[in-house]
C-alpha cells in the first residue's frame, strides 16, 4: 500500500541511518506475513502473539546484523526496513526466505526498491524516500508467499555483486497491480535449492510501446508475427508503423526525427571487423535493412557527414533504454571533417565493440533470449550540443522510454544546424 506520510520519529530514524552510514542511496525492503488472519483463527490470538514476538526478534536480528540495515517501522504484519547496499538487502531477503521457510510457522513475501534519497545540504527528502517506499511496497504486493520481487535498479546493482552460485534470477518483465499505475519491471532472486521462482507476479503484465514510450497492458498491444513479442500500443498502431520491440522486424521509424530536410546530411553503417568496405553490407537483411550478427562478433560504426560536425552516438536496447556511447570520458574528441569517414571505435580508442549477451541474462535460463535487438542513433551538429542539459533530462526522465527525450535537445537548433541517422541490428546466438 502507498505511504501516505511519516511520523517525525520514523523520518528521523531514516535520516540518522543515512547520515551515520554516509549513504545518499538507500534500498528499501517491505515484507508481509501471508495468511496471518487465518493463522490467528486457527491457533488463537495468544499463541499467535507469542509466535509473532519470536518472529520479530529473529527478523530484526537478521536485518540489523553488522549494521547493514535497520528496521524503521512496523507495517501491518511486516516491517519497512532500509539498507545501505542493494546486495546486502537481497542477501538479507534470501536469508529471511530460508529461515522462515525452514521455520514453517510464518511464510513471508518481500519487495525491494532503491534510489537516491539524500541531497547534500538538505538531508533525506520525504518525497524521494516516499516514492521508493511506494515502489518497494508495490513490488511486495505483487509477490507471493515465500517469494521476493525487486525492481530493475535493485537487480542491476545486486546481481553484479552477489556471486551467481548463491542466487538465481528470473526476469518477470513489466507488471502493474492496479489500472492506471506505472508498471514496474520486476526481477526475482531465489535460492534454487529451496524453491522454484514464481510463474508470474500478481497483477497485470504490461509492456512499453516502442513508439510513444508509455506503458500499456499486454493485451492492448499488437504482437510481432515473427517473434511473438509485444511492441506497439493500440493508440500508436497504424498500417504504416508495424515494428517489433524485440526483433525489429521493420525499419526503425520510431527513432526518426521530424526535422525539416536540409543540405546537412548524415550517413551511418555497421561493419563487422575484418570485412572490407566493399563487403560492408553483407550482414544486412535486404528486406528489412537490419544488420544481423552473432554473439562474439566485433563490429564498428562508420559515420560520414556532409558538413564539419560534432557527432553524438546513442544506443537504444530492445526495452527502449537509452545509453550515450560517444563522446565519453575516455574517447572525448567527437569532431569530424566533412566527407571523411569516422569509425567508432577506431584504433586509438583502446577497446573493441564485441557483441555480448545482455548482462540482464544472468545465469538463469528464464533470462536467456534467443535474439538481442539494438538500435544506434547518431546526431551531428555544426556547434557542440548541450550535453549537460541532455544528461540531466535523461536522468530525470529515466523511466520514460522515448527517444524524444534526446530529440528535444537537438530540435531546439535550426534544421540546417544538425542532422541525424539511425540503424538497427539483431544479435543471434551461434
């Protein structure tokens, strides 16, 4: 259930925990005892109270061990707890899952979310902690007895730190509990020696429309006839726009800007390492214009501008997540001369672009996808673009999967001052 407010004591407790641990980012855990009312009727209130007191002591001991977490307040039959690290929070949740599975008296469900809650000079902000608390509570509500659900932010961090021999992961996808709610992308950590993961969370499965970037129920989206995945919401579907979010069956018009034509032109293409320019398009499907590669292939992006320009390269994965690729901290010089072919990465970059499986695949078979789809979007400008504005916008709107977040930065320029181009590729397993 959403958090409607905090008592001064509860808020001060969170602020003290964050301050003592010098933590600007906190992971929030919500748990709930499933079936407590039925249990009380069966064994009586007095016995249930005694068992609950024992449960509370065990729970608090596990959460607060080594100062990794703290219990902030009771919440129904469970608690709200906070942790300094998402990996510690997931390890704690797994331990609670194991202890209470073996205990046999209480079965709990758990939800976690994380995010920045502390701002320098202002301390912990109630609005921020409230948002992440609500998302943790919704993850818990969509979980089931004996299971743990976490949001993508928790998964991204925790999965990189917890050894794969200690935890398995299942990606459930986008779900919402109630109509009108923003969907959460849910992952499930579990001990494969103890339980099997959920078939699916409680609630309604959803997907992001690759055109408008907003979330729609899966039943309201059109499915790709090639791979069977959802991709386009009903409001955005028309006979001229039939593109799959997963295999990118059609030309990626979702990343095409609406700028007026000008003499400023930009061409881009991909080449597999070792291929000559004469054979650079041999990996392209002539029907779709989509490049096709295998895991392990090394590729390079080639750019040719009709004007002296500064180039900016972005990657858009099959979920619509946007990642700036170039310029970056290591590879800063993004100025290219007109008519000269610029290669990314070039021989001075110090790294290769090797196609690897998405890290979200982890070690669990549920995350192994037969196809990975990526889109490369390139912009060229006659004067340097406002990258700080763009980074801030992407950060503030990271939950909006829409290329228009980037386009806004460039569309403020006159049409003859910038150009853009895009290409897509799919990666198959050998």
